[in-house]
C-alpha cells in the first residue's frame, strides 16, 4: 500500500464579498477554539439556553420553538416544509428568484400542490397579489416567501403580506437566510408563523447552523399531523424536546458552531438590531453610489434593493468568469456570479455581517476599477471610490 500524501492545512486569506459565507468576526473565530463539551454537559446546556435567549431577542419573538438547526440555511427550508406539509396539501409560494424556485421544489418533494405567485427576477412580488392568491386558496396549509432573495438582491416587503394573511388558516413561512440580522423582521409584531435563516451571512459566523423560530399556530399544526414527519433529523417537535427543559437526546450537537453562534449573537446584541440594520443600509448606499459613478448599472430598482446583497450588471463584452477570477487571484476578493436566467448577466456582491464595513466597499470598488479597466470597461479614475467616500462621510457626520 502506498503512503498517502500529506499537506499542511493552509487556506489563503480571502475577502469574502460574495453571497455567502461572509467574513467571520475575530471574536467568533476565537469562540470556535473553546474547549469541546458533550451535548448533554450541564455547562453546554447553559450555553444552549443563552443562545436561545439571544435568538429570541434577534427574532423579536417569545416563541418556545426557537433554536439553531444543524445544517446550512437549506436545512431550515427543508424543516419548514417537511414539518408543515403532508402529501396532497396545498401551498402558496412566492417566486422571484432561485430560492423561491427551491421552495417550490422542496414543497413538491413533500407531495404538496404548489400555487405560484411569480415576479420578474429583479423585482419584489406585489404583496396585494400574494395575499389575494392566499385568500383565493383558503385550503392552503401554508404560504411561503423569501424576504431577502439572494439570487437577485431583492428585499421583499413582509409586513403587508403578514397583515393580509393574518386571520386565515394559512400559516406564513418566511425565508430570511440572507436578511436575518441585517434588516427588520419582528416576528411577533408582524405575526409570522415560521422564520428560518442561517449562521454564515448577517450573523457573521461559519456555515453549519440554521436558526429557526416557529410560533404557536405552527406547533399546533405539528400536533394534528396525520402521519409522522418524514425527517427524523429535522423533526421540530423532537428537536424542541432537546432544546427545551426535557433535554431529550436527539443528535450529537456541533458544539463549536454553537459557540460561534453564541458569540455572533452576542455581537448583534451589543450593536443593537436597529444599528445593525442601519449599518447595512449605509454601507450598501455607499456601494451603490460607487458602482454608478464607475459607469456600472445596478440590476434592481432602488425601492426593491436588498442592502446586504447587490446585483451589478456585467457590462457588454466583459467576461464574467475572467473578472471574478482576477478579483480572486490578484486581489483576494470573492464575489458571486449570477444564477438561473441571470447567469453571466450579473455579479452578486455581499456586504453583510462583519463584511458590511466601509473599507470593504472601497477595496472592492478600487479592485473593480483596476480589473475592469483592462477588460475594456472605462471609467473616470477614482470616481467610484470618491462617490462612495462622499456617502460614507455624510453618514459619519450625521
């Protein structure tokens, strides 16, 4: 038998300015190295309690079923669908991008009948149209919509939808994978039944956990199912017994990831939800100004833009993959390409969590100018950086 080759683990440093993961705060990185504890150790259970308390504060809810699921944001999506749907159920789903389409796919895999409410990739779904569709389908078990559509950079208004669905028997599920921790989403005040997110975007933690919260109406729906939840691993009622006072064993928890989430939530608590949302808006506004001053075009209209994820149209004649490759190899900057019908048409830039900082805006705009200048796109030297700096200075003065 030949001796296996060995190499040192030495990943390069990157500026993670794509659709996720986002940069990890140094305090979160340190938390990952804390001593490992067993998943039923009393000291670990105390950490779990603290994480739940901070998650409830972040979701602005008193929901008992509030905890992080093992897995990335897709596990939250899967959990919402598999716990609330049974074969033959009807579900209304808003589709304005790739992750709306994924909701449709996951719902159909549960045997559900999907009623779609579509919008062009780059525009928010009309809340009135969504609510009207829900009310026209009174038998729908749930309605699901994405708040921050990562594939297009659209921020979907949720409050008018929640207000319109309230009073029906249809539960409202919101995908907040990209938006949670970076924009407003008061779960109880708006009356949203289930919200799920992820750890690696606005919370500034490594990927691997999916925070979720489910209200009383959702819990009642779990109790009236006619058959067991198809997934043991994502059964929210069973997970609630592990995260609740019973502490019934369910799985071996990824303790280091929970430590990281604890620190990420602590950072959010220190900054404050309103201040965190304003930081994302202000950083995004500076980037928008810089992009447009550089002669580039933003894909989404101002009213619909998602502060933490921006889509920039690729200039005609410019090679998408080559630009992204040069940003990575020459400047250590990662940005994302387009998905679905936007593949090759837009770049996706993430300024979220610890990454939503002025220095990242200026770094990226400067690198864009250098790379695009040699790719045939001309702009006034330093115009993008100057425009961004003007916006950032106004914010500092305020």
